[in-house]
């Protein structure tokens, strides 16, 4: 079991931890040290046990606030999921769009008229030009 040296409130401790958890221990010790520093700045030097107790209580208070916020966020998430589920059950009729189609007979008639007009234009050109 590895031993890790940590510093909290200017005091040094040797603490054992599970293999591979050294970084977690350093991180936790840093959080506790930050709270101890706040205490030291506000109150000054105090006995080790009291400093650790107060710093631990301050962290516990922060943790409780975070847990309360998590409960609120989960409740809000559940509300949004319920709203979303309600929207999924709503049937939305798609907008109907009609695209006009020109019947083939009209297209054929227009093509025939165009051919006649070209023929007449050619005849006029021959008579005028020729």
C-alpha cells in the first residue's frame, strides 16, 4: 500500500492509500488544504484537530449544496423529458403541397403549334427573301 505525503493547513501528513489512487488522494488533500487556508486566513492558527474538523465541515457544506443542486437539475430534467415525451405523442399532419402537372396532350398541342409557327416563319422568310 503506497504512502503519500500531503500538506493541509501548513501541516504535513503521511497517508496510505490503495495502489493507483494516489492522484485522487492528492486532489482530495488539495481541496481540504484550500479550505484550511481559508480558515487560517480568517481565524489564524488553530489546533490541528479543530482545523481539520472545520475544513472538513466546510467541504461537507459545499458537497451538500452540490447534491441539492443535482436533485434540482434531475427534477428539471425529468420535467423536460416528460414534456418531450408528450410532444412525441402529438401527431403532426404534414403540410400538403400540390405540384401542377401539365397533361401530355397540352404539351403535344403546344409542340404542334410551335412547329406550325416555325413552318409559317420559314415560308414568310422564303417569300420575303426569295
